[in-house]
């Protein structure tokens, strides 16, 4: 395993304002895998300072989504709302150091500043009315107005960082105004909290979506002002829907927890998400352990990834075929019961699923396809008239007589069926089709010898007796 001089510490820091979406899950996966690759630490941090939109239900949804994917955190979850004393401590120190200042401009005054700048064709920003400078006289403090605290952003120069995905990015400090870092009631704001958290938690690598690129220069300037080391940043391109538009609800399931409900396996989702923006040669199918062994930041794509449900379904089929049949039974049983399945006296569910899983893209498809073994057959009248004819009933009677005594194995039943076909000089479909209808009510099933053996001698004879 490759090592680095500094212990790797990554973090996943979602805002609990909704479910864990696919983009967030990919960010979590890459951050987790990078820490695992280097034997480092993966931190889970809940950025819950948006009190109006953050909910306990969303926190639970995020944790459940990560648990389903198997993305275990080493530290946390840490909650920003539980760190208020630490943030206030840092704000107080910045005020003492002169890297932050009290601003008494009202929201209406700040909006008026911005309107004047828009009218002048300039970028709207705070104009620095309350920013202390040598030789500058500040306005009189308004009575009964609580101030915000603003960060004293550098006026000149640039913020430059080597983004591990996008390459060198440079933002002029003239593009950044003096950010509010604490509201009038003392609660800190997003970019400030993130900077303090990354410092305190000794985060070495920040891997996140490229919607955060504009936050990065602000966070870098704050980290520099408080004397903190800078992590390496990597901003991942967004995930697009099949139509090339930004992934949204109208593209189908975008909450990670919609996927287990649809019958997808977590290893399939992890494998698929891993390839949405990263590659290892031409490898398409790989285990989570292989991914952690291979993953680095050198092969992250600079272009947006396109989500493809067909590709995910193909991968899911691969993992269903690899899955232990007992595990599949555990996943399928509840929905089959809800659909009316009767397991008492029926074939072994794990054996049935093992036989049926070859063509199933999801657990839901597998469960639906396997129902024919767990309910009373009700063949359509037209199919009965076509296949269970008076001409074939004597052959079915011979089959019933032979099946009562044959050794109960797939090989012995297959040999017996061939003998019955030869004795009556008929082809397989003439016997197999009516047997399928009698046993399952359907014409499409796996090989008839497999079906017969799975049902068991008693059930086969009982169902044949109803037609003879």
C-alpha cells in the first residue's frame, strides 16, 4: 500500500437538508476510499448550521445511506451545532487579531450598496463601510443594532490552489468581499465553520463537488488568517442524467436509499459510483477492496459524468449472480410475502432464487419472477385449451406414473422425461408446455426438469392429479 508523509485525513460533510443523493454518495465514496487506500482516517461531519432546513430525519437518512453503502467512518459524526463555543472562541480571537471586525450596516443598507454597484456596472459587494483601516474614521455605532462579524478579506492579490481534479485555479481577492462570519445573534456562517472544522479535524484532503469551487478561496483566506495549514482540494464535476441535464428527481431515483427499495445491491452501486468520474484502465467490474487498493486522485475525470440506469442494472445483474443465495432470499422474502407468496410446503426459496437469478437485473425482478413457485397456478383458459389437450393427457398420465417412482434428482428426472418423449414419439415442447402450465400457470420457466425437482414429488403429483 502506498503511504504519504502526513497521515491522510479526509471528511464527508453533508448538510442535513434532505436525503443522501448520488453526488453526495460519490463524494463520500471517494473520500472514504482515499483514506482507506493510505490507511488514513475518514471523518463524518454533519454541517447543520442551516437551522431552517436541517432536520433530524435528514441526518438519519444520510447515516442510513452511508451504512447501506458500507462507508464506515472512523471519527464522528460531528455536528456543527454542538461546536458553537469553539466557533465563538475563534471569532473572538480574530477580532483581537484584527482579521475580523464588527459591521453595523443593516441588511437594507447592504442591499442599497449592492444596488448602487449593479447600477454602476460593478460586481455587487459589501463596500467596507465598517472595515477598520489605518487613519480611517468609522461611522457612529447605531443605537440598538447588533453587529455582524465580517472577515477582513485581503484587498489585493490572488488566491491560487492546485486543484487535484481541475488543475491550478486562481481567484482575485477583488472578486471576494468581506464575508459575514457571525450573524447578529452570534451564530457562525457556513464558510467560517468549514474552515475551523477542517483545521481542528486536521483534514489533509478535501474532496467535494465542484459547486463548492466558489467557497474554496474564502475558506483558504480564513485558514490563512487563523494560521491553519491548507488541505489539498479536489472538486468533482457534477453527475448528469441520461439526457445531459443536471441529475434531478425527474430522472428517477436520486436518493441513495431509493435504490435498495428498487432491488439494487450496495456493491453494485459502489462499483457504479466509483466509475462515475474515476477509472482504472478498462476495468468495469471490481470489488470494493480492489477499488480501495487502486484509488488515487490521479485518475479523476475533469468532465461531468453521465448517470446511466442500464449500466447500473447490468452491474447489479453481475452482483446478483455472484451473491449468496441465502442472502438473496433474505432480501426478497418480505416483498414476496407482500405479493402473496406462500412458503409453507413450497420449494426452498434460496434454491429457487439461485435458479432464477441469471436474468434478473434487480432483487425486485428476481422476486417477481420467482413468485410462480410460491402461489397456486392459475393458467389462462386459452393456454390450457392450446396445450393441455385430450391428446396429451395420456402422456401426462404416463409422466405422473413414472414421476411417482423416479429417483428425485435433476439427472434422473431429465432421463425419465426423455424416455417418455421417445415412447410417445413427441418433441420436448409438447410435454414441457403443459407441465409448465400445470405446475406454475406460466409458459416461461427455467428447464422443466429443474422446475419439477424444485417443486418436489408430492406437489408435482398433486397438481397433475387436478388435470388427469
